[in-house]
C-alpha cells in the first residue's frame, strides 16, 4: 500500500493516503532504498512511500512499517553551514516553496534568501517570496520595501507583499496555495507560523516571539509537518532556519541558477565564464546597466567563496 509522509518526528512518522486526510502512525525498519541524495534522513515529509500493516489497522501500538521510498519528483535539501558535508532533506514532492522574509525584526539577510532561491532552482521547486510584516516595514522604510520588490521581481520571482497581522496579501497567497503542496520556509522569527494561521485560522502552528536582546527569532517549530488547508491543498511547515548551505553544486554551475544571469550569460565572450574577471562578460555589463542588481551579484560572489570552504 502507498501513502504520503505528513509528519517526521525523528524515527516516527505519520502517513496519510493523500489527497484524503487520514493520518496514521508509521515507523522505519530495516534498509530503505533511496535516491542518491547523500542526506542524513532517509525519509522526508512529502515522500510517497510503500508500507505494510501488521494485521490490524495502524495505531500507536501497531504502527505501519515503511518498506520503500518511491522516487521523488523534486525536493529541498540543505547542508550544515559549518564545514560538515552532512545534508538534510527538508521536504519532497512539492508544487512550490513559499519563502517568508521580513525586512526588519529580524533584519533580512539577502545572501540567505538567495541561497534558498538557488536551491529551489537546482531541485526544480518553483519559489514564491512572501514579504511579511509589511505594516512594520512600510512604517519604518517604505522605500526599502519598493527596492526589495524591484530586486526580486526584476530577477523573475513572484513577490507577495503580506501582513499576517492586518491580512494584507493573505487572499492572494491563499489563491496561490489552493490545490497545491507548498513548503513554507524562512529564517527564525519572520512569521511563518503566523502566515500559516492567517491562511487557515483552523490551523494552530506554534507562534514564537522575537528575542529583544538579539532581534533574532526563537525556534518554535521543531518538527517537519504537513497540514491540510481549508481552501484545498497542503502546507509543509518547517523549523525556522538559521543557516542554509548549498548542496551538490559546482562553482561553475552557480550562475546558471540565478535567472537574471542565465538570461544574458550566452552573450559572454568566453565560455565558461565565472562573471568575475573575464573581459566581455555580459553579466558584468548587465550589472553596470542596472538589469542585474548589485545585491544579487554580491550574493553570487559570496556563494563562490562559500564553495571553496567545502573543498
């Protein structure tokens, strides 16, 4: 029999025969064949699995046993930001990733967002950027809201301006989520759980507070879990991230996952081109004429440097 993993709590799981929402417990025993992802976790939320029952319907005393993970259509994977080569699959078989950010409280780190976006590009997961806490951002620096949206819309991404507090942008986001399986991810404290609750008030993900001492978000979600949306579709909630390392990328490949660079790279004089020092570089020309933002280009340079640490 087949089902989808809807909750991952270490060695224990909940499965459901999606699109029907009827979760039941499961465990992982023995060797499970997997795609070669090099990840530490063999099973992720969103994975479609084959399982067996021990006679009676699955319950806490007699959980189902996961026997095989079926091939993934896509997945999101991250590497530790220390020098470890360990990696972790966040979720699999996604229709989109909703990346929640805010300009303040906590202050945005564009390189972090750009690493998330590159990972989505690498593994074939369409990305939507949600700029949350818009009520605060507009009060503090409306011109920075406009500049942020210009950067990422110019790169080719959909940006939803949103406030979980006032409800602005929530209906647009709800429309994007309807009928889809969506990963919701972002740094700690950006309001992921508040956005999920605004999307569907019947859900009750944990909502955290910001540490006043460091203006950093506290981790409030410790498990990877899928929720059904009243409007149709499913949301995968993840722990707040404080680091996101790239996986399985060669230095020469990184620019291919910046859509705005990919659009002009064929016009570079030399191939391959690192877009750093070569004469006749179309990416650097686009940087000079403003069609590629310096913020995104600086993130790209940072990824080239980061890549060296793992070699």
